[in-house]
């Protein structure tokens, strides 16, 4: 593993910084978190700016419309955009980081030509239809059925925690196409148009007051067979490709943000007198070491990805497991530094981040699932009974 950057990589960083410095001051104010049409417009406008500048789908293969950048260049991009305070992908999250890379890796030439350019330009938004109310953390226990009827699948069932469903044009959807097969072998991955008849979207309000998730009810929704990515009943393998991207570099920018938050907390502690508490200083110092180690782990995972053709490996589960806990600990420390008076002030951005952090040990695969992956696929331990 080489943690040093090459001259070409540092030149890429310099050019990116110059571009960000030129465009960010001219961006309009961010819309209200509750105004989803405005948020979609803001996020897609930023995506179009990235596209026009050649930064959209930076790490996607060139034949998929991307720039064909190395994983290390992508890491630099994520680091620099976060440091500069650039907009996050927002409503484009699923398309850019999940569905798009999956279609680029597993889709046919026609599927790639149809779906990838609109994602890169910001013309179409995707949502993720994986989780179900009765499946819990066992994704393979999904019950949403897809019955073949000529050139269509007829889909019925329910999804939950469907990210950005209220503004999405497409859904990456997992369905059961063979109810008699073992649960991991009877699943297919479909691209479902969100304007199809029979779809009902019911937004879910989170603890922080946001509605980026929704319940989605499917009542005999017809999805063309040509929208299946991968072979019928091979959806679990395709899903593992999707999840490898989700747990690969998806949280890199947030590690940079957490390190910036930690520095701000240390400064606040020095100003308000809490820095004199040796227990608090030790806690902040340990968190600093945690996030530095997570950054190095990210670099290691990126180096491994470069050796394996750009698809993240299972090391992302190690990162996601530890990052989820470290983020929660960071905002617990924030409450200690800033004091009880600010602990419930929802106008303070860090309070909303603290509430959001509670979901991180569940989102993108629970910590229990990540421990199983680490135990079985990295350590080679036997499966539990």
C-alpha cells in the first residue's frame, strides 16, 4: 500500500481546487430541507455543473460516460469538495453512488446507454427499493414478488426506507422472481419507473424532522423484462455489487466533515473552559486518532480497489462498521463540549447531525450484519447457527 500521492494526482488536486474556488461563490443559497422539489432542482443543477466541467462520474469507466479516473483521484475529489464546502450529491445519491455504478458494471450496452447519461447530467433521480418491513436486517428475506407476464414482470409488495422516493424517476428494486428457490437465489434486480401505475409513495419523517425516506407500496406494477439488470434470479450477486459501492467510498466525504467538526469542538472547548478537563481532552484525542485511522483505512481500501479494477472490496464493511460508531461518539462528545443548554436547539446544525448519526449503525447494513461479513468473509470464521 502506497499512501503517498503522485505528481499527477497532486496536479489533479490543484486543478480541482481552482475550479471549486471559481464556482462555489456563485452558487445560490441552499433550499429548505423540507422543500423537496427545490432540493432536487438545487442538487441536479450542481450535478450539471460537475458534468459540464468534467467531474461527473469521475471514477466511472470512460465507456460508461465517466472520466475513467483512478480510485485515488476519486478519493482526492471527495476530500477536496468536502473541505471546500461544495454541495453534496444529495438527491443524486442513489443514482451516482449505487444504481449508476451497478449498471455500469452489470448492465447491457443498451441499459448503460439509456440510464447512465441522464444520471451523470442530473436529468434523472433514482431511489433505492431494497429494505422491507418484514425482512429486517435480512435483506435476502424480501417478499416483494415479481411474476413474469409476457414481456413484463408484475410486481406486488412493499418497500421501506426508500431513499428519495418522493422525487425519484427510477427505483433500483429487488424482487423475488422464484419463491421456491433458496432465498439468496430467487431474487432479481429491476429498474422500475416511478411513474408506473400501481405505485404509492408515503414519506417517512425521521427523528431529525426530514423526509428523505419513504414507504413504497407496489400493487401489480408492470416493469418491462428489459429493465432487469443481470440474469433472472441472479439479483443477489448484482446486489452485492451495489452494496460494495455503498460501503466503499460513500462515506469518505463524511469522514472529512467529522474531522472538521472535531477541530471545531476542540476550539469550542478551549474557549468555554472545558479544555481543562483531562477526561474530555483524552476523549477528543482518541476520536482524532479514530478518524485519522479511518482515513488511512479508506486509502487502503482505495489502493485495493485500484488493484481489482475499481469495484470496492469487502474492506468497506470494516470501514463502515467502525465509522458508524465513531460518528455517534463524536456527537456525544459534542453534547459534552457545548453543554446541555444547546443540546436540544434544533437550529444548531450539529444537533441535527447528532440526531442523524443515530441511524448510521442501521443504514447501509446494520452493524450486526457488518460484523457477520467481517467474521465470515475476512476472518474465515464459520457461519453462526
